[in-house]
C-alpha cells in the first residue's frame, strides 16, 4: 500500500526485474461480497489471475521465478493492505451503527 501524488491510496505493488522493468503487479481490492477482498496477480505478459489465498499467490510467484525479496515485499504489502482494509471496514460498520 502506498500513497500516490494526489494522496489517494494505491493497493497495488509493482514487481520489477533487475533492469527495473515491471514484470507483474499484485493488487488487493474489495470483493463484490461485502467484507471480502480479492487478491489479483497481473502478469505483464501472461494475463491476470485472481488467487484464493496468500499461499496460492506465493506459490504462483515462486513458479514464475520471482525473487525471494520480491515475494517478501508481496507478503508485507498484503499484510499492510489487508489490515488497512479490515480496520476501515470495521470503522465504517461502527460509524453506521452509531448513526442508526
């Protein structure tokens, strides 16, 4: 999770090779189902995949020879993003309960 120049949150992480080219992007977005999240892996050459779990994503990254350091960045990114979304979802739900 990072802030862009216009102060909006970005829930994407670029995975770059040694030449600093983007190989893939990992994204966390709210799901169509309330309270759930989708984790998406977007390969620069092979297309997009929605994964069911963090373990499934890490196994996919390993099969695609993504470096250990990049896989670690993905875990940190997912941890921060999912925690942020969870805390804001709880805050949103609590504020709606208080208003009613």
